[in-house]
C-alpha cells in the first residue's frame, strides 16, 4: 500500500537558518502530495500541495517540488522565523490520504 | 463560514461504553475522513467517504463505524470503547476528488478511555 516517510525530529534551528524537512513516498501511480502544519493545540492546516510531477507548491516562504524520479517532496524555507515552530506533516494520496509521522520544528531566537 | 465543526472537544469514557463523535462541514465538500493522532504515530486514517451514502475503510478501522447519510455530516461511532482508543480524533473534508485539493481539518476531539 501507499506510505509516506519523513525525517524524524525534533529539528532545532536558529532564526534565519535554512530549513529542509525530507519526505519520500511509496505509491502506485503518482498521488497528490501535501505538507500540513500543526501549531500547538490546533488542528492541521494545509501549507502547500502539488498534484503532478515537477509541480512546485509554495506558501508563506515554504516550497516543495514533486520529484517523480526520487519520489520525494522535501519541504524547504530559506529563512525560518520563531513563528514557524510547529509540527510539519507530509502526506500523499488521492482518495485515501496517508500522513507521515510528523516532524517537530523548534526555532530559537 | 464555520468550516469543519467537531463535537465534543473533550470526552472521557469508561471501557465498554459507546459514543458518537460528531463532524459537520458547511462547505459542500464531497470528501470527508476521520483520523486519529497518537504520539509518535502521526495521523492514521480510520474511515473515509467519497460522497453521501459511500464509505470505506482506512488504515485502522477496527472498533469504529461510520455512515454518511448527508453531504454535511460524517459521525464516527465507537461501539465499545477500549483504552487503546484513547487518542485525539480529527475530522477533515475536501472538495473534489479524494483529498487532492487539500483537506480542511476540524479542531479535534480529545478522547480518554479509562
């Protein structure tokens, strides 16, 4: 069946550092791919998405490119802020959306 | 626009009790899903629905029932609660095919089974 694997956390960075959170997927075909963010005590919010190979999703300075050849969808941001501290989930699928286990990100001022 | 509304926000059950977690959306979304979130496990899909009258199982369906009699509502029923069902439950909905447009999530129900 389909699966999503993302790097384990926690990830701790200083403000203005470059961020990469790795995500790879295993699926039959080419599912839609997503990154969601969860702030403390809240539900998940869609951060960005890509629906086909070579698509780039972007939002709030975050980017991720759907790489068919490496089955990856890594999340990147050039300069993180303290307010980016949250848990980030990679997800993929079409009818059934499967989530990774989440990566907790801490940004230090 | 309320989005996805889950009730209750918190619930404590005794082992063997039954209850229904409510989920309603006002966005006319076809697709709805239930997930549970456990520490270190991420979100796991319990059941999902591609439209009124249609439901299917996800990754961890045992111990849970669902029905979708209307587009707006997608209740999750625990038939006989067990401590292993202690978790945070999220309902989500999406426009169009599958979750391909991205889900809107409710704020969650924190369930404790003692």
